[in-house]
């Protein structure tokens, strides 16, 4: 079997399974929709707590993986450049978390 016919077979398999994948995705996303205001507030609190915890963990992990103590540089030495780097790390992690939560 040559690579051209193998690629056609893979493309055909993807196209054939696309409706079932899309249907499964539609059913899964419907379950996360809040049915009441209380449920919406509950979901918001859950996602906020998870997002803040992951942002802090990402910052601490970045601080451990880089030379020096970033937190000490920001707090004790009032290093503005280090604060900008720390803010960029937190924003980067928050963008990833938000994208993961949106699906």
C-alpha cells in the first residue's frame, strides 16, 4: 500500500467519524451549562478557585525553575523588571487556564 492511498484512507476515516465526534462534543458541552443563577455562581466560584490555584502554582514553579529568588527580588529589592517578568508568567498561565476552561 503506497502512502497516497494510506493518506486517503486516514482522511476518509476522519471524515466518517466527524459527525459522531461533533455530536459527542455537543452533548458534553450541554452538561456544563448552568440551569439556574445559583448553579452559575457555583461554577464561577469553582473555576475561579481552580484558576487562582493554578496561577499561583505556575508562578511558584517558574520561580523554582529559574536561577535566583524571583519573589525576594520583587518584595525585598523592589526590582521592577522582576515584577514585570512575574506578571507575564502569571498572565501566561491564566491565558492557558482560561483557554482550557473554555474548551
